[in-house]
């Protein structure tokens, strides 16, 4: 079975943190959204996960899968999915 590929779009401070506005991630069939986030953020996982177990996103992180809000980070992904990750909103 060939690996799955998903496109990850990063916004604002997350784009700066990763050093790219978009990355492609290769997954195995059993991988989940959590696995994508771990791969993309590598050493900066504390910026998106609540604790070292990486089982819950920080409250301010917004994740979309194919333009739909996702709460369950253990969601299975499909080849060609687009994941968008937004940091806290700021402004005034």
C-alpha cells in the first residue's frame, strides 16, 4: 500500500515557527491528525499540545480538515486531505 500524503497549511506565528506556509506530510494508513501535528511541529510541540503526552490541543489552536473544524486529534486522514492550523487570534 502506498503512503498517504496530506497538505498542511500554517498561518501567522505557526508559519513562522515551522518556517513554511505549507508542507506536505507522508503518512501510514494508521496515522491520525495527531501524527501529522507531531511531524510538522517536531521540537515545538509544546506550542500546540497541552502537555507532553500530546493527547489534547491547547485551547487556542484551531485545526481544520478540508475546511471543516476538527476537535478529535485522533481523526484518521485520507490521501489528499488539506489540514489548516491557526494560532490564537490577535488584534485590537
